[in-house]
C-alpha cells in the first residue's frame, strides 16, 4: 500500500510538471494554422539570422563534411516545426548546396515525440535530400547538447511557458503582464519566475552554440502601454477561467483546485527578454515586435459564423490546455474518472461559451522576434 501511494505521488508530481508544457495529441490539427501565421510574419528575420551566420563564419559553410546542426527547442507535436525548418534549410542550401543537415527536435521526455518526428519527416523529406531528423528529450532549461555543437537554435512560441507556477493564480488562463499585475505581489513573483526561466534558457543556448552561431526566438508579449486587442485578450481568457471553468469545477466541488488547472504561460513585455540578455552579456542582434492577425478572428470576420468560430477556437485551446487541466487535477489527488468527466464537460462547453463571445475575441496578438548570436569573445 505504501509503495502504491508513493508511486501515485510520483506520477501526480510528474503529471503536474510535465503537463504544464506538453501539448495534447490534438495539437497538430488544432494549432498548426495559428502557429504558422506567426512563423510567416517573422520568417524574414529568421532567414536573416542564417545569412548573418554565413557572413560571420563563411568557412563554416565551406566545410560540407560537417553537418549543419539545427536544434528546435519546444517542438511539441511538430505542426509548427515544418515551416521554420523549411526556411532555415533552404537558406543554408542557398549558401552551401552540398551541406548535409542534422535536425534535433527537443522537448520534454513526456512529449509526443513520435507525432513530432512524423510531422517533420512528412513535411521535409519530399523537399530535401541529405537531412537527418532526431529527437532530444530533455528539459531545455538545462543544457541539452554538448558545448559548441549547434549552428542554429530556434524556439517558436514556447519560451513563455514556465516549468511551474511561481505562485497560485485564479483569475486568468495565462499570466498577462498588464501594468496593474506587474505592480502586485503576485505579478512580481511571476516576473521573478520568468526571469529565472529565461536566464537559464538563454545562457544554456550560449554554451551549446558554435562561435557566431545563432539563436532565434519568437514569443507572445504584451506592450507598454497595453494595446486595445490585448485588453480583449485578457478579458476573453479571464472569462474562460473565472466563469466557464470555475462554474464546472464548482459543480463537482473542485473549485479550490482552480489554480492548479491553469496554464503556466506568461505574456511578458519585450524588455523582460532583452534586459536579461543585457545583464548576462548576451548579444541581441535585433528585437522586433509584430501585430499578428489571429486566423480564427480573421475567418470569423469573413463568415460571421459564430458556431464554427467557437468550435475551432475551443479545439485550439484544447490543444494546449487539455493536459494542463487534467494533470493539475491529478496533482491535486482527484480521482481519474472524475478528472475525465470534468475535462469532457469543459471542452464540450467551450465551443458554445466562446461562440457567445465571438465579437470580443482579440483580432491580433503581439509577437516578439528575437535574434541572438554568440560572438567569438564568449
């Protein structure tokens, strides 16, 4: 009995930590279009990073006996990996046509790596020869690869997901860096948690990069002052957490578990990323912000079909939230049958709940495109 209890505790702890950053099996189908819009918006910056590497280290592109090593940090199930990998590989091949390419898809051990491998293989192998796709299942807040072995590292819309919540939160699906939040004690704790997370990530990537190697990151951010569509975003996801989810948990007498079921994602300000780089002596090549059109809002604007809109947005939310919701309840010791019942009801309720709020859904979101390199002095 003791052994069983210990095993359950270990499982629940693993579910809570892992589920905070692992996307569901449905992520490819529900989130690919949304992610690809942000990738397309920042693609010129991504390609510029490859060209910058060639300008700084032309000899690296002449040594075609050594594969060009690309590492993606936070590959999830692969839907958002294909487009940036295509752009990087094509940019490399334009500069060095005979260069073999080695790709490492990195995510947590709990990730659905088989889905990622399948999606990336299907997306790349019909287009390119001499590419080799592998998986590295290790927490990217640690050093994942040997020092000085990576040519190009990138992370798309992943760095805003923290390993664990810095403090309990009950008011929104995400932590959003609004001015009033940043001034609160809770906000200061979340900023401190993010700073620790981002510092660990960016300093470990500096170790792994070759001299003049490049790191390219995209992430959701908030602005100063807050933009009108960001206020919509805050209110929309606050309604989901504080009305829809809370009412269902209350129905099953689980309202006190609310904080454990929310995402550990943060939308910070641009300076929260760049200030850490400056503090750590890391060279930021460029830091640009973009308003990205939300594909679901754009479709609804043309069709005015709130039912289809609600269904698609709910499926998208399910892709990045289902494991968090279920893992959080498991961590709290809730019975598995009850967890499944709650999860089904939440995601059955969401389409209609969202459809009623179609006109207050944000039309855009804000993305940071951050380019970093590793100068020879490091």
